[in-house]
């Protein structure tokens, strides 16, 4: 057995074996509170202002040096520059110097804590974890305050990089050809370290407890499947992981080589496999992995980390460029899915006891119609590209949908009166993610051009659990009879009305669930770009007969454990190679 094993969150699959390199992120930048007198307030405020300015110059210089392999991360660096330029953020920190008579470092900490409190109430995991962007930016300012610009050092050979955290800006200054894997102390499943690692197709683990106890030059195994770092491994462990590493490399080569083949079963049933993305720059990765368009473009990121709301022209250019790059593949743009307490300060203070069940998504857009109309105009104008669809989230029923459609058609009429180009036949759909929408799906299907089943929220709202809550996360069961029956009801209602039904969410990337969806005759699925090649390969090796037989047996079962057993037996028998590299991830 190994003498030590550290545990973290796996964010990019793979195995790395080698020596560690501990990244010096600029020395000790811990914050110490110091009280100051009135005579030093002006001096301290100027010191903070200069630190912001130096950090901004540093990032702008880094922006000019982005290597080709990380071009798709440029928007993230732009967002960090935007945070540094945020006058409200700077003013908040400077005001704390005056009001609390404290040093710049501690005032900066107070300002970050204020933003962190707002982000902590956001339900969406990806958006919630963007507070990490603010922390990374604040850390750059703090280093300037300490006079400690980050020293990236140099690696003389390929090594496993260890760091407290890793931003795109940090990565750009590194020797990427020398990095075989990442491990960071902080971060979650959607952190930038994971995004970067997946872009580079190297293993990565974040949120590793005890990482600071390691030293540079130690020999370790980084297990990106299970989220483990094995320190000073024994011979049998080294042999096992070396073999697994080569097997995974061969598998990756195989699935990537065939990723452009259609997702068509042996007996000819074709399904479209698209991608869920948050950033414009991810489109290239989608196409490179055989993705057939964008099944879900989350538009929330453009509204965060900024003082002012984005204007129509800014949004139009973003959506137009997205559609242009993806053309001729379809791009489904989801309208804003956030609440009033999470985006712009000019909307005023807003507090809710339970934001997850409050004014969010389409409800929020209806309360602020001008904000909604600005986004609708931008999407409609981008639809002139010919491959854009619009989708409304969190629709609860027929009356709500009709109210939304009134606003949508009024905006369309405005553009027509202004002689502005748009696609009058742009498909309009809704996300089905609430039980009320499931039960009225037959009525809703007559009003739209397509459905997209949002399984992440559907499972949570149907089973009454928060999958990020460690006390109840075990109840998050995609194969629960209520969930399977709900999905089938939606698909049947959509097909009865003659509309396409898609599914986005983690279920679409789960090999245990995809054959079930196939048996229900889902038209398309949308998943994270990295999972596309493997899922397409599974689909190409199935037949509709076996998928429909599996569905029949699972629906007849009234026990979750029995359903899981039936699915597991089928998957392990039919796709042992695929599951070798997936089972560890789904069990975590």
C-alpha cells in the first residue's frame, strides 16, 4: 500500500505518473489586519489604487501572450480584466479603508467577502463557482500590495503541477509542454483549472486536501478518474496505473479518431449529439470532438462580474459570432436563467428566503421586461445567420408560456417595423424542468417548436433534494421511477405533437442512462464537449431493440436498486471498455 494518498475532486480524466513541481504563486500573501490612523487613509487608498492598476497592466500583457492551445480561454482572462476595472469593486475596497480605518489588504478582503455572500446564494453550480474568478483577481492585487509578483519559475522536464489555484493567466505564463497534469488546493468541478486541463486533455484534480504538505520533486501518481494523488507508490500500484494509463491513451485515440462519425445505432436509428457550453470560445472544442451543434448555450456569464448590464449590441455580436462559427450546425440559445439578486446592482437590493423557488429564470425576465427585450432583440438579430433557436427556461405552465410568447412576438414586430433582419421562422422551445411542466407537457407541446428536458433541475425539483448537499445527495437518482416516467411522458407528448425533444443535463453524458433515453426515442442529447466522443461511440454500438427491451424491463421495475442492477448488467456486458474509464467517476 502507498504511504500516503490525498483525495480531491476529479475534473479531467487520465493518469499521470512523475515528479511534482510546486508552483510558487508569489509567496505568502496571507492577509493580516492592521488598524491605521486618519493620517494614513489617503496613503493606503492610493496604495490600493496602484495595486489594482499594476495587476491590470500585468493581465493585459498576459492577454497578448496567449498560446494557440489556450486561445479558447481568452474570454476568461477578459472577465478577470473586467473585474479589475469594476469601479464598484474598487470603490468598495477603498471605502472600507476609510470607514473601518484598516489597511488595504484587509479592506480588499472585506470587498471580496461581500461579493462572495451574493454568489453563495446562486443555485447553478457553474455560476456559483465564478466567485473563484473574483478571488483570483483579488489575489493578483494582493500580491502587488505585497510587492510579490508571481514567479512562475521553470521546469526542466515534464512534471505534475501543484498549486493553490490555477487561473488561465497563470497557465499562459507556464511551459505547457512541461506539464503532464494539474492538482490544486481549491476549486470545484467547474473551476478554470478543470476547464484548462480538459482543453489541454491532461489529467486534473482540484480541491485536494493536504496538498500543501507535499514538496516539489516528490514521485506521485495522479489518478484523474478517482481524484487521488498517491505519494511514493509501491511497485504493484505503479504497475497497475502504468497499464491503466496506456489503456486510456489507446481508448482516447480510438474514440477521438471516430468522433466525427454519426451517432447512429447498428439498426439505423440516428440521434443528434450536441454540446452544452457557457463560453463562446468553447465552440471550437465542440466541433473538434464531433459535436453536432450547441444544444444549450447558457447566456448568464455575460451578465456576471460587471457593474452594468450588457447592451443589445454587445449581446448581438456575441450570439452572431457564436452562430457563425457553429454554422451550419444548430445553436440553441437559452434566455437568462438567473435571479434579481445575482446580476446587476442597478436592479436594486433583492432578497428572497428561498431563491431556488423564487424570482428566477423566465419569472425574473417577465418582471424586468426591458432587460428581457434587450436579450430577445439580440437573439432575434443573430437568428439572421439561419441556424439559431431560442429557448425559455423554467416554464411552469401554459399561461406563463403564453405571456412570454406575447413579449417575444412584440419584440419581433418591433424589429420588423425597424427593417432589421431576423429569421421569422426561428424555432422557439422551452426547457422542461418543473413537475408542473411535465404534467402539462401535452398542452405545452402545441405551443412550441421543441422541448429540451433539463434533467439537473427536474430531478432536484421532483425528488426534493439538492444534489450539492452532502447530506441528501445520495437521493439524487436519475433512474428513479418518477424521473424515468416523467422523461418518457415528455418525449411521448412532444412526439404526439410532432415536435423534437432533446435532453440536456448530466444524464445525457451518463453511459448508464443513454441506452434508456434511446429506448424512449429521444431525438437529440446535449452534453459537455469532453463526453461527446465516448457517448457517440456507445450509441453506434447499440441497437434500438436492446435499448427498448432494457427500457421495458426498467419501467416494469418498481425498485431503484433493481433498476440500477438491470442497467449496470447491460452496460458492463455490452461496453466493458467504455465503463473501465467511467465507473470510478460515477461512483464518486
